C-alpha cells in the first residue's frame, strides 16, 4: 500500500473492491506534524486533493510528538478532539 503509493494515487482496494476516495462523503481529519521526519509534510500533500471533505490539521510536532508528550496533550490532541466534537452528531 505504502511502497506502491496507492493512497496518493487513489488506488485503494478493500475487501469490497476498489475505493474511489472522492466518493467518501463524511468529513475526514488529516492530522499531521510539521516536523515529522518519517512522514514529511510534502509526502502527505497529495491526499489533500483526493477527499472532498478533508480538513488539514497541522501541528508543530514530529511523528511521535503528535500524540505523545506534554505538547501533544496541550495542543495536538485537544485540537483533534475539538475537530471530532465539531463533526460529531450529538443527537
């Protein structure tokens, strides 16, 4: 999946068959760390044009720091939780 660049090229195959990412109708969060050296920001950019309702949340963090550590608990995790709350059906 990763080696063949399937996500960036919209060639996603599931058990139900091929999936066109443009057909996904729910909101999607794309949370990225701007200092990520394992998944650099530039390598994540192609996904932006593939999903119709994608919100790009960028945090000043590395790959692990996005989720682990004091800054994650003060900044990125609350930011992601806010996004989830804003996009959740509370009925």
